[in-house]
């Protein structure tokens, strides 16, 4: 008897098994109708919500990439513009330097020309004074030699022409 008792314990009663299967089927049906559809609906809504968030995140990421590229372009343009400004400033500085050097050369040449002209005037004035002194000295010497009244103007004219002859030779 022992084996029969063990078998009865191992193999359930058919009516009990059928009842349990029916009860399980009813529970599954109720769970499907009452719980599965609402849970599935909630899960689908949550999945759509998450997909929308992912789509928004991708859109924001693409927008950020565009903005980053625009910023790079702006920075690149600013660098090119700054390089151009520096280049123009250097060129302008070089032109200004060249103009100042040329102006300095012109002014020094003008000063040199003015100094030469002044020297020529001084030289001519000195020759004129020397000429007058020679004429006066010659007249005085002629007066002393002749010891009589000499026509100073005629003597001056003849001595003046003599000195011009001597100077021109």
C-alpha cells in the first residue's frame, strides 16, 4: 500500500486537475481583459513618450551641431577678418613710414638747397664787399699817388671794370 499512497499523492485527482485548469483559465482571461490591455496601453503610451523624447533629443543634437558649425564659421570669418585688418594695418604703416621717409628726404633736400642758396648769397655779398673795399683802397692809393683831386666816380668805374676782369679770369 505504500506505493499506491505515494502514487495518489503524486498523481492528482482528475476532477481537481480540471477544476484547477478551469480556474487558471478564468484567471488568465480576467487578467488579460482587466490587466493586460490597460498595462499594454500604458506601456505603449510610455514607449511613444520615450520615442518622442528621443526624437526631440536627436533634433536638439542636430540643432546644436548646426549652431556649433555656425560658431566655427563665425570664428573662422573673424580670424580671416582680423588677419586682413592686421595685414592692411601693416601695409598702411609701411606706406606711412615710406611717406615720412620721403618727406624727411624732401625737407632735408630743401634745407640743403636753402643752405646752398644762402651760401651763394653770402658769397656774392662777400665778393661785393671785397670788391667795394678793393675799389676804395685803389682810389685811396691813386689819390695818394697823384696827390691831386681825382674824379672818384670815374676812377671807381675803371677800377670796378678792372676787378671784374681779374675775377672773371
